[in-house]
């Protein structure tokens, strides 16, 4: 009596009828996406054929433990977001793929075992999770980009009339001082602060939108002296002293606008929290292949557990809650755009030391090379 040939397994059927399965799935989802008639076959199928190959490989008896996912579902989620699919449509695509697999199995009279069902369900659910995770990540990035673009537009529109107002004030300052006295100082200080807020918003928006830094040599001593000069009125009003310990030869490559935003925010933060009668210090030095710029304030030290919260947007440590709380977060973003970072060190009973750590590239790197 002739032996009966063993019935084919589901992985063998899927491998043999792979193109039929993919075509069937493509027809099934043709109405799932936005304006499907305008989507090319390549866009519609995208990474799904490779995901089918992963399922086939996982269903081989010798595949246990299951092979690792190859990232096709992740790329599929990113592509679907770009095409305008919504979350529900992405989920349905994977459900339809499973339906097509089981439908093909029935047509070919193949019994899908319980273990094979478990593997398929696990793989489909994993694909959904990876695709949705990437989809949501892409959507969040797009929302951040749109928000930053809107913020940048508003800041840019405010900056132009504000610049004109400051220019007019400069021309009228001498006349106003003769009669205005204290009121003129208040007006000048608030015009300057408003300008700083607008510039910070523009910096924040540019960084969120991924604008590349415009790198050029920056002479740090002159750069920092100019920031201190601009902050002179605030320094005098707080009755604090300031020391600048930066060598005249120290040069670094960077984006002047972004670096100015970072240092200006740290400086004004230090002025704000330094108690009257104390000094604050700005120091910069070359350390190995990097440059460290330190801002020492006289705030008296931080409460326990506060340091790690300081760089989060909208987090402030003063009781009056003045300002928008974006300053340190913007400073950190600007440093990161230079492949650098910012850290804070608490000196109990004295104050804090904020350090911008930047790579010493270009002119700085050449100057530091031993002869």
C-alpha cells in the first residue's frame, strides 16, 4: 500500500504562493488608504512583502525560537504616516494580511495548527506594535515641527516692529533721560527683555525645525564681553559684581546666534538668582579636545533634587514664577546643536556652576595641537 504524501504545511503554501498572497492583500487594502487610485503599486505594498517573508521564516518548524524582526514593520509605519494614512488604517492592514493568509490556507486545504496560529498572531501583533510606535513617533515629530514653525512665524512678525521701536528709543534716549529718569530705564530694560524673549523663541523654533548651525570662528572674550555689556543694567540693578576670566586668544567654531542664545540665557539666569552683594563669574578654558564655558552664580545653592529638572521647558525654580521658563531648555538645545551639552554643579551654600561643554573644532583644535 502506497504511503500517503504528507500534507503541506502553512509555511510551504505561503512560500509557494507568496506573490498571490501579496497581490490579494494589495487588492484588499486598495480602499483603505487616502486616494488609493493615486498610489503606485510600490507605495501601496511598501515593506509588507518583506514582512510576509518574516512570517514565512517564523513559521518554519526549525525557526523556534522565533527570528528577530527586521524592522520592516517600523519602516512601514513611517511610510504610512508620510502617505497620510490614519492609525486605524495601519492596524487594519495587518488584520487584512492575517485574513488573507487564513483564506489562502483554506483554499489550499491546509490546516493551520494551534502553534502556527500562535506564531502568526504573535508576529502580526508585533508588526502592529512596531508600525504604530513609529507612526506615532513620526506624528509627534511633525506636530513639534508645525508648532515650532508657528512659534517662529509669530516671533519673526513681532521682531520687526520691536526692532523699529528699539531703534526709535535709541534716538530719543538722550532727550527722554532729561525728563523721564527712572521711567526711561524701565522702558529700556523691558524692550531688551522682550527682544531676548523673541530671539529665544526664534532660536527654539529653528532648532525644533532642524535648521543647521551656521558655523564660523568666534573669539570668546569679545563675544562674552559684549553679552556682559548688554546685561549691564540688570547687573547694576541687582547690585552684584561680575568677573570674566576668558583668555583673549580663545577661539571656537560655532553658530554665533545659537551660542549667543545659550550664553545669554545662562547669564541672565545667573543674574536673576545671584543675591545682591555677591559676584558671578564667567570662565572659559580649553580642556583636551573641548572648550568648557562656565557660569558661576551666587544663588546660595539648589534645593535637593532640583538640578535634573532645570533644563525641562517651563520648569522654574523661583517662587514668583516670572518668565516663560524656556531659557535653560533653549540653552541646552543650542549646545546640543553644536554636538555639545550643558551640565550644572551645585556648590552648597554658595551657588551653581553651569557648564557649556563644546568640541574644540577648527581654529581651536589647530591652536591646541602641540608643535
